[in-house]
C-alpha cells in the first residue's frame, strides 16, 4: 500500500468531498473549509477538512466559531497532524478550542488483512436492525468507554431509520448479555469503509472478540466492493489493528469548541 497515495485519497474522498452522515444534515464548503451542520444540537457538527495557511487560518477559525456560536452549537474541528498550517492546533487552542484524546488514523487494504479471526466459544453476533439493538450497543459503549452514550443513541437511531444502508452494526452476546459492540460506516461512491466503536466490556477483554468483529466487518466491506478499511484508533486498539495488517498514516486530534 502506498501510504502517501492512500492518505491523499482519504483526504479527497472522505474529507474534501465529505457526504453528510444524516439526510437532515448538510455539508457546506466555505472558502477553504468543509463543514457539516447537523439538523439539531444532538447531531454532529464540525469541520471535516481545511486547506489553510499562515495568512488565512485565523480568519477561517474565527468564521467557524462565529457561525456555530450563532446557532448555539458545540462543534468539532477534526484536525489531522498533516493538515496545514503546521501550528493549526495551537491556533485552535488560542481561539478557545479544547483538545480531545489523540487517535491514530489507520488504513488497511482489505485483501491484505488477516481477517480469519473467529468468535470464541459461547459468543454469538446479533446484527443491529432495530431500536432494541441500538440500545444494546449503546449500553456496551457506556460500559466499555465510561462515557454517556446519549448522543450516540440519537445518531444511530436516526441513521437506522433514515439511511440503514450506510452502516453495519453488530453486538457480541454472551447468552443474553451484550459484551462487545462495533459498527462500520459505509461511504458509497468511495473506496473506504470506516470502523467505529469496537468497545468490549472490561470483564470480557483479551478473548479475541474485538479481533473477530474486525474480521466480520472486513468481510462485509469486501462483499460490498470497498477496497480500504479506515479506523481512528485509540492507543489500546492500535496494536491489535497493526497486527491484523493496518498501517498508521496520520494522527487525529479532535478540537471541540463549546459556546
């Protein structure tokens, strides 16, 4: 895999030409900034791409702050370390943004992945096709990451009802107990499918469930005709994914502005 070529393709397809993650949201290009504006405050709002320099950066940042503040919206600037200018993070911090934990952008060519991992004995996969499945997945998310999943529930329920063809989600069940959940975002018209979630409740970690869910989603993506899988990986999941064949291409540090 040619890393620079794939990174440029990722930027072009998923950032410069981003599609809204909900039919009610809209993607707007304002000068050298591409942003998504959700239909409501619980939807994701943020900047997905920018092409700025030392001269244009501060004014572009101020314009986005003014726009989302006028809407009363919290928003995220999805910053990657290869974005310009090199001190964009410092400029965002100076403008009042708060950094979230850094994650590594990992990409793998699906045909090169080690996608033969199987679920351990006693674990079955439950495809998420209705609201009850969404709630199971959100419950796992809260246990795995220790964060409130209210917004995630809202987004997944909206996506399930409006655009079910754009994601695939499954919950790993131990009997009637949900122990891991993961989803895949499909981007029609691009070469990429994105892996998200992948949270396992603490008492069930280290048994290969996460790896099996990566393999499960890779097979679905391959059948749908996608070439690459993309992950924003935490420090915990990065080593597992690299052993499966993923390559680090950049680092992303979301910067959040709260009016």
